C-alpha cells in the first residue's frame, strides 16, 4: 500500500508542531520555577518544616527502623542439558 507524499508532509508538520508546543510549555514552567528567589524558597521550606513538626506528633521524626534483610532460599541447580552437535549432515551423493 502506497502512502501519498502529501500525507507524510502533513504528519511531519504535525509532529514538528507538537515538538514546538512541548518546548514552549517546558520553557514557561521553567520561567515560573525560576521566578522565586532562593530566600523565598528557603522561607517556604522553613514554614513547611515548622508546620510538620507542630503537627499531631510534636516530636521530630527520628531514625527509621529498617528490618533486617532476609536471604531468599537458593534455587536448586537444573541438570545440564546435552549439547547439540554442530556437525553438518553429510552432503548427498551426486546422482549418476
């Protein structure tokens, strides 16, 4: 089945438009992220930390207990399979 050239051109332009739109969205998000000064971000982080500490448990979180790792049982080895011969079959004898 043959696809007309015009269809490929339209698909290529649509792909190019999609890439351009994605780039524009990424640039806009990056600008919004960089609009805050480091001092503003630091102040927001301090506020969030203070709110988390004065929550239901007024104690700061301590170290997390990690359960000891348990080893999984080792799987038994499978028996070795016989090796297949790589010899080629003899060529058939020529017909008289």
